[in-house]
C-alpha cells in the first residue's frame, strides 16, 4: 500500500517538474531577445504566410522560437493583416510590439536623394549641379542625354523631330523641379524621371493640341519658344507679351536676334555680349539665322510654356531691358521707337 502511494507521489512530483519546466521553457522562449543598438533589416515578400514570417523572425534572431510565436498569433487571432515590405526591427521588441509594426506596415523608409533643378538651366548646367551635389556622374549624364532612342518609349521624346543640328538631343525636355528619388538612382533613372515630369506637365494642359494647332506650332517649336522666353524674361507678367513679339517677328520673316541664343553657345555666360559674339556661326544664333533655333536652349518652366502657348497680342516687334535693376522691358512697334527705348534704358542706369 505504501509502495502504491509512493509511486503516485513520484508521478505527481515528475508531473509538477514537467509542468514547471515546460512553463519555464515557454516563458523563456517567448521573452524578447537581448536588445542591441543595431537594427535588423529583413524583407517580407508579398504572399508570405504567418508561418513563413515566424520562421524568418527566428532566422533573423528577433524571436527565440517560431513555433511559440505561431501559437501566440493563433491564440490572439493575429497575423491576417501582416503587410509585406522591408522592416528594420530593433532586437529586444516583444511579441505585441512586432505584431503592431507588421499590422501597420511600419516598413523601413528608403534612403532618398533630393535635388532641385532651377528653371532655365541648360543640360550642361543640370549635369554640373548634379555632379557637384554628388547625385550622379555629370559625364555619364551628358552622354545619355544625347541618346534620344534610349528614352523613345516616352511619347514626348518620340515626338522630337530628327535634326543633325541639335546641340543636345534632349535639351529643354527635362522639367525643372525639386525631385526626390531613391539614393541608388542612376543617371538614366534621373533623366527618365525628369522627362516623365515634363510629359505629365504638358498632359495637364487643357486643349494643348487645339492651342498648338491654332498657333501653327509643333510641340517641339512650343518648347523651343518657351525656352527663349525663359532665358530672356525674368518678370512673369511680361512673358506672354514677349511671346507675342517672337511670333510677330517670325510672321514678318525677321530674325529674332535674341541674346539668349548666343549666350547658349558660349562656354561661359557673359554679362554683356560683344559684337563679335553675335557673329558666331551656329544654327542656334538667331542674329545670323531666321526662324526659331533648331531646338530649345534651356529647360522652360510652366510659366514660360503657358506664355508661349497663349501669347499676348500686340504690334510690338522690339524690346529692350531696362537698366534700372527692375529686369523689366521697354517695348516698341518700330525700330525708331526701339532706338528711343534704348536711349531711355541707358538713361535709367545713370
């Protein structure tokens, strides 16, 4: 009899030991792992189930036991809303903290690069700025902007007419704006993003095709005229008026004689052009050639594009910049009036 009770006592002791030991194991296995300062980065691919996620967390050393994590999810009806993505978990998080992050999709923010391209910049200026800021290699950038075919899947680029006189094939087609892109973006990625932005901006213009037809312009000619306006005119409310002057001169077969087209050809911008500068041989030189230059001379803003698309009607054929520091212009219908305006401009500087 005593032997029977003794055996039962031994079994009871063993059962208690097993239960306590099991409880201690579960408690130990569900405790957060030791915390460290270095986050652990991992990616949950789309379609990964809770079992796969639990195994991944164990493999990454973020939980002690995947099986117990799965059981915890089952008991608490969790896991159905876990979101795919790349996460960065700090070792030491408990189950509930990890579950909350996975449910909310608290993914790691990608390291981004941010850069601003000012309105009126040429491709050479854009390349130099991007290189100076460590965004991309300027030489590679300039090589790629000559390869129109590389970006021909973008309708805007596909519409650029072939012309052996282009200085740079994509000049004027990269929209000036502040951009934010992934840090590992290549020069090709950057160019494509800027071309796409120009495409989107043009697509946003209501009745663009109708307005182009009304003014007998192609899209390429529009951007070319807009680039001239961008480089010539600082004061926004004068831009439609200058656009009207450009079209008036073109209709009368007058050379545009715009300083900006000569400045475009110089290695370094000059504060004042000399007469010998105006004689430079190039299809872009509007002092020597009639009509618009072969293509844009800079990246135009929406203000310049809209001015070129909706010019202000007038009989003006000439304008000269005031020398009073306002950056405004004096407009004239005749050459005699223009000469008077030049004199007025010079007097305003005294």
